[in-house]
C-alpha cells in the first residue's frame, strides 16, 4: 500500500467502512444500459456475418474474430487471469463449457447461417434465446414475476410476428436452423454466467474463455484451411473482422456479462428482444431495406414487451457468486 494511503488509514479509521450498495434504480439502469449496448453492437455482427459469407469461410471468420478479441482484452485480462490462475484451474470445467458455448460454437453457427439466410432473419431468430434464459432462471428457483413473464410473452409475440411476417407458415431458409442452434447455445451461455465461481473477476474470466474458445477452434480452422483454402486479406475483409473482434466480441461480451451480474439473465434477455428491432433499423439505414407497417408494428410490440419485462418491482437477481463483481 502506498505510504500516503497507509497514513490516511491510521488517521481516519472510518474510511475503512464499506461503501453502501448503490440504489436499486441505479443498478437496474446500469444493467439495462449495458445489456442494450451489447444488443446494439451484436446487431451489427449479423450484418458482417452476411457480408463475409462469400469471401471468408465461416470457421476462419470465427477463428480470426476470437484471435483479434483475445488480443483486444489481453492488456487488462491477461494479468488478471495470471493472478487468478489457481482459481481458473480449479474451475477449468466451468471455463471450458462457457468457452465452448459462448465462443467456439455460438459464433461459428452464426457465421455458417450467414451462407444461406439473411442478416435480418438471423437477428430475428436469435431473439428467441431470451425465452431459454428465463426458463433456466425459473428452473434455478428464481421468481420471475407476472409482469416480467407478461412482458416476455408480449416481446416474444412481436418477434414471432416479425419472423413470420404475419403468416402461420413462415418461409425458413436452411441457414435459419443454424441460427436456432446458435440461439440455444447463447441462451445456455447466458444462464451459465450466473454460476460463475466466487471471486473470479470479469476480465480474467473473459480472457480465459476467449483463449480457450479460440484454442478449441484450431482443429476446425486447420481443417477449413486444408479443404477450403485461406481468404485474401483486404480492407473489405479486415475491417469487418476488426469490428466483430474488438467491438462485437471484447466490448459487447464484457458489457453483456456485467449486465447479467447486475440484473440477471432473464431481465437482460428481455432487452435482447430488441435485437431484431436494431437489425431492422440498421438494415433500413445501411442497406436501404423498406420499413413496412407490419415491421414497424412488430417493433413497437417488442419494445412495449421489453419495457414491461424490465421495469419490475422486484430486486435484480443478485444472488450467487457471480453477482459480486465483474
């Protein structure tokens, strides 16, 4: 401890008193804001997955995304992981499972889906994952509350209408099935975060899962190189990879993991329902896609459901070791 801090502790014992917990409204607002940040950023990753589908093979896309993400978090995550290496070894099984679901499999499935389905479809189908998050929390003993359940159902109805375009027989492309599998992986990963071991900080956990997840991709990456060949690095491929590596992986995953610790997977999942809205707006602004009255109505329904599910009277789910810090 620096000398001036040591002197301060001797002369002002009261300074050792623990700071009071932040107000519930502040915790809720911070958690919702972080979940929204991650959701908005991830919306862009579906566009990049679709943009790179004919120039970068899916597995190579995923591999280089996580190589870049690992390098981005290394300056603050590597040292933290080294300090907590004993804890990481003790909970190696948890770290490997989280890395497999959230890093290795999830994004590879999204990239594979980009070969045969649109970015809009990917964003809309991925919005089904909050149902699984809420289900996991309920099975874990959490009380979701009538208002949150109602809001979740309203948002889910908006997503279903948006995907089906109001039809009872939606036209699904083969890649849509890959997105369904990706949604299952992401929902399971988000629920798993609530069981993060006590004392394992966010930067250390993030860096460890990125390293392990990238290592698990190596055999598939080498196979892809052998069978498909590499891709040509150029601005049109490097810029999207930098976006998904630095912004959509390092920044968004840190924000999402922190949101889970503050407000729980179910409430953060309610915010995730906004993803198809973000994708639709992004497609409208960047790609010039039309904004029909049906799409606008469904987006309004999703937004209403998210607000209803988020503004509950119950305290954020802060139980469990992972709620201590990120």
